[in-house]
């Protein structure tokens, strides 16, 4: 089952068989989000936290990263949905974040910080550009970042070393807003304002994309989600379409 939530405040549930079948459609209390998710996850309208429709908590901040248990708010507050505990990261307002288990990556301006719970593991003080999105891969061993210079970088989470040269992957013509990858983290997918989908390989294609789907959507792409079980990549765009790619 795949759920989608759109700007018009509608939540739809889809089931995959030989094709996508719409199973349910309902009004959702959040009218300004753009998500695809295949787990129970939290989303926010900056006033409340919702868990697939149920109000969890009143807030005054936007959720910018989450997994099944932990959510990170834009003001640097981290909340655990399991035991209702919370703590504050030693950061100003966060531009981008990623969560994998207890690992939390946050960026503000040109700096990047990696936390294990509330303990900071290391920091990269100057990335040279603001991060627009990032995502953990390979079971938390690597962190993939995209910045406002349209560069995709891959960082080792155990020591903070870059796997690829700075600015090595830079083929999008506009801002990158979403990243996804397979479970091993060997294939990375990127998309954004230019409407193209690109795939990158850590083992091959040193400078160029593994492949590019040009004009995958007729408008900016807000979200990618790779479904390992079906070997499918899903994309959601501002053209009101969800597309599935082999």
C-alpha cells in the first residue's frame, strides 16, 4: 500500500498489483504538503503533527525530516514518537535534515552536523553551499547531500570523509529537491525543479549520470521514493501526477 498526500488536502491510498489501483480517497487535515510514503510517518502543517490523519501534538514548527520513530522540527527540536521524549539540537533554524534510526544529519547555512541521538559525532563547518536535501543510505553508513549549486556529494558517516570529489556530480539544470536510493546505497536517484530524474552509480560513471529521464514530469518534481521490493521508482510532481519507473 502506498499513500500520497497532496496540496489540495487529499490523501489517497494505492495498491500495487499488475497496475496501481486506487483503494481509498479522503480529506486529509494537512493542505500544504507533498509526500509519498509507504510507512506510518508524521507530517506537519506547521501547527500540528499528524500521523496518517491522527493529531499527535500541537506545534508551531514544520517537520523537515522523520523516520518511523523520530521527527526533526525546523527549529532543531527532535521528538521521539515512541516514548514522547524530546530534546533540542545545538543548532539554529535548520535548512535540511535526514534521519536513519538514531542518526540525525542537519544543516544550516553552509555547515553540516551529524548526531547519534543528542550527541554530535562530527561536523563539516563549510560545505561551500547551502544543502537543499539529503538522505542516509547503505544502512546509515553514507549520507548523500544536494546543495544549491546543484552538486550531489556522498559522505562517509563514520569519519566525515567525502567518497566523491566535491562537486563531482552536477548535471541538473536547476535546484535538486529530492533524493532516493536502493537499500545498498549504490544507486542514487535525484530530481527537482528541472523535472528530470537522474540516476547515479557509486561504482560507475565517474562524472556523468548512469541514466537520465528528461522531462519525467512537466513541472518540478517534489518527491522520489524507491520501492526495493518491486524495483520501482516513484515520482510525484507539481503536474499532479505520480509516475512509476522500472
